[in-house]
């Protein structure tokens, strides 16, 4: 398949192994379309800094609108949004989305996939591998809502109530981790924030729900 390009608003650029996991929604005629997760041909699909370099310099940030060169769809089970990048091609930054405009990009969903399965530290934060065949997506944008960040020994988790269900998820947003991870152990509240939730590949029998991006009003 010939290489093609998609214009995305970046809604997550999160930590994944030694690289990043980028995800966003296609933007066409000022409207938001389908989710796209650009992936590499590495075994776990993460992007290096070179993979996602901007032709103008630097890396794309959350809320940036960028043209991403792609090569072909590469769905992986419930991660149906995966698309393989065109190797060696730089990304082009076209502009930036305002925080308020995220309301138009929020997903209409009653739940974050399947609930009722929790890790020791979390709440409704994972899905058993045996239940994943029923799922056909792995990305959600929700909010704005109140998010409580819990810092413990440098690790950050996000607790929030969505549609009368409590979630407590591990945070992989590098900016939130850098801002709150070094603080003393405790709770920190964000009164309003959008959250990009990603359902990660199976690990030890479960796919974990991750707070891949937490976007407060001052993000733009």
C-alpha cells in the first residue's frame, strides 16, 4: 500500500517501554474523526524520538495538530486503531487545538470497556485477556471531570468518577509524571481535566486501562 498522510490532534504522547505511544483523532474540515495510534514495526510498536520528530524540530505535544505520514493499517486485536508509520518521514505541525475545543472530541460512552476487574492498587483498571475478544477499541477521551492524583514513591495514579463508576488508573502521561512524581506522597486534585484512557496490550493475563494523558485547562 502506498504511503499516505493523516492530520491528527495529538491526545496522548505517553510513556511506553523506552519510547512513546502517540494517539490522536483525525481532523478533517474542523471536525474530529476516528482514533489513530501511529505505531512502529518494533515488536511492541512504540515510537522513538526519531519516529515522531517534527520537521520544524522537537516532538509533538498533546493538543498539537500534526500531519503524520503512514504506511498501512496494523490493527492488533482490540487495538483496532493502530496504523503503521511511514519510516523515515518527519511529521508536520499545522497548529494547536484549544483546551475548550476538546469538548467536541469527547467520546460518547457509558463505560470504559468492561468494569469489575481491579488490580491491588487500582479500581476498574484492567480487563481479563479472556474477555478481550468482545472489544474492538482501545482509546477513549472523557471529561472534563475532577481527577485526584495519588503520588506514592514517585508513582502517579489517577482516580476519578465517570458515569457513577470509580476508576483508579496508572498514569503514563510523561508531563503529569514529571510534574507530580517528585512531590511528597499524597493526593493532588485537578478540578477539571480531560483524560485520554488507553487499553494496553495484555500483560500477565490482563489488559490494563491507562491514563495516557491528563489535560488540565492550562495545557493550551
